[in-house]
C-alpha cells in the first residue's frame, strides 16, 4: 500500500486573498525569521541560561548569532478553532491544504519538521555544552551547535501546543524580498484544497470558489455543528467531510438533514429529530411555563436568587 502524503494547513485572513493568489500559477506564502517569531521566549528553550557564567560564555562564543533563515509555518490540522480565530480573522478567512511531498518536490533544499512543546530547556543540550567546554573536542561543539539550531527553530512553550505547528525552513534562494517581507512562491500544484471559514463574507466565498476552480483543487466550507465541538466540512454540492487526523475525507455517517457527521448510526442527529409534537410535549413538562402562566415566574426567580445570595455569603 502506498502511504498517503501528510497534509499540512496554512491559515490566512480574508484581506490577504489577492496577495497570496496574486499570481496565476503560484501561491505566495510569507516567511519569518527567528527574531520575528510570535513567541518572544522561543529561543529560551535551547539550554538553561542559569548555568555557570563560564559555561554560558562558551555557549555564546560557540553558538554566536543564530542563523536567520526564512521559515513559514503550518498546522497539522484544519479544525483548530483558535487558529481560525487568530490567523483567519475570527473564522472569516480561509485555510489552504498542502501535501508535504509536493512542497518537498518544489523546494528540495527546504526542511520540514514538527514543533515540539515544552516549558523547560533541553537537559541533553546542557550536558553537551559542558562536554564541549570541558573536554574541548570539536565534535561536541558540532553537536551543541546542531542541537541548539534544532531547538531554536522547532521548540515552543507548551501554551502554544494548540497550534499543532509544523515548520518549513526554506532556502534563501527560493525566497524573494518585497520591502521588509520575505516571500515564498509555491506552485499551484502544491495545493490540494481551499477551505473557507464559516463566517466568511459572500465576496470571500465567491473569490475562493473561483480560485479553487482555476487551480483545479477541492473547495470546502468549514461548518460549526450542534452535536460536536469538532468542526466538519461541506463541498460545493453540500456533501459532508471530516478530518480523520490525516486528511479531509468523505463522512459516511452523518445526519441526512443537516449533514453534520454523527457518532451513532442514525438517519438524523438528535437535534434534527426534534419535531413539533416533541416540542409540545416538553413544553408541557416545563415548570417555568406553568409559573409564567400564573404570573409567578418573576417572583420565583427573585426569591431563588435571594436564597442563592445568602448561601454565597455564608461560604
């Protein structure tokens, strides 16, 4: 069986549609340098900077300035709501799906890796530092430099773990400068899907549908359902899809009415099974409706609030 290429996702705000799709044959991705990363403490996760002054002096001399290489960031999942909120303008933007093998083919000098999350520096690097300093063999300094580089580029504090980040360090030869911006142009055949946010404007939706048709890739809209805290997707025909932790795949078990994927085998989800007869039945069992009918609801709530206030004061 041929393994499927890993999919990664770039979240983008709606105001950037014309910028990222300014070319008819490529998508433009913004790169950042380590000094521009959004976590100001990111580079603190190499070694413990409370080590002996002589060891830190050797560290500074051996490492020097961290190489500033263009880096563009992705997520391993298209259903991370904080990512939609932060990078796709509160679910009004979109996400682009890339198969990794296509990016590697387009940029063979690049390096892709998962970001690991930790709140403490790597202990093994401290051990290598002291070996390099006290023993003085070149190979230990080499191991130290390589380890610090990897930690600096691929480690973040655990508070960022929701991002499920995967980074691509690009070759400078593959990028271009536009003023202060470092940009990477990826061929359109690196794109397999465009995903529109659930709060996108009609103008944004139409622009993304048109672009998906031009690129000949899949188009989805993210949907927020009622039965699960995990979003799902629909295509232009309204057919439902789910993210199965590796890719966006057709949902074979879903509600026939609202199309939301459901865990139990049923024609409709519980919400869509609610009919007028059931609404009348539960209304007849609601004690608040009875109190309201006799004009007693407001005074009842006031009395209960007072009781609750007394309980809080005692505690």
